C-alpha cells in the first residue's frame, strides 16, 4: 500500500498527528517469523499464535527467537478490554463457584482456538462480578452460555465499531 507522503504532510495538523500515534497494532504486522510472549508463553509461528508449553520450550531454546509481549498481554497491561461482562443477582451469589467454573471453562476453550481471545481480569465487588475480555465475541459467548445454562436475563450492548461489547447477565 502506497501512502502519498507529501499529501499527509500538507494536511497534517496537531490533531491528526496525535491520531497517527501507534496505539493499536495491525494484526501481526512487524512481527518476526517466530516469537514468544514472555508473559503468557504464547508462541507466534506461521502467522498464528499458539498456547502450547512444549512448543514454547522448543522455540525458547532457539538462538534467534524474538521475545515479545503478545497483543493479549499488552491489552491486559494497558487495561484496554474489548469486552466486559457483568454478572449480578442473588442466584449468582448462591451459585458463584459453579457459575465461575463455567466461565473459566469457556476461557480455556477460547484460548485453545485463539490464545489472543481470553479473559484478562475478573473483578468482584458488592456481590457483582466483572469479567474483562480481550475479545468482544468472547464476552458475548460468556453471556449466551450463562443464559443457556441458567436462564435469567442477558443484555448485549455492542459498540458502533463492533470491537467492543458490554454484556450484563442477571439472575
Ligand atoms: Zn502473552
């Protein structure tokens, strides 16, 4: 892709310069052939991320392996989730362990498909649980799994850009 440099310079202002600071990263761009994440041990190989302890040890032993922080760990560090699921209600309080097991199972399943789609953080306050995810779709799936398993009420609020989803499940 060619970007006409002269044109950008001509029209650039302070605002557009700010917007151009590299906050988000294009998928896989700039990544070497093989890399490992020092935080979660994910391995980047053949343009994909894997979570596999054996593969990690194998790649770690390579002389020229690139040690990086994967996009999911970066999101966690910078505290920028793509999904937030809030759980509330008396039923939740009574069955929290069981419900959270279901949530953790979905996290494990999701990471097997794509290590970058995972739960970042779980906060609990005043009997409510807030689950932050790196993926809007994972947030949506957690909501729909809880609804299927326990019914109750579920609400999805999708952002315009489709990259962020807020989910609330109550029972
Ligand atoms: Zn990582």
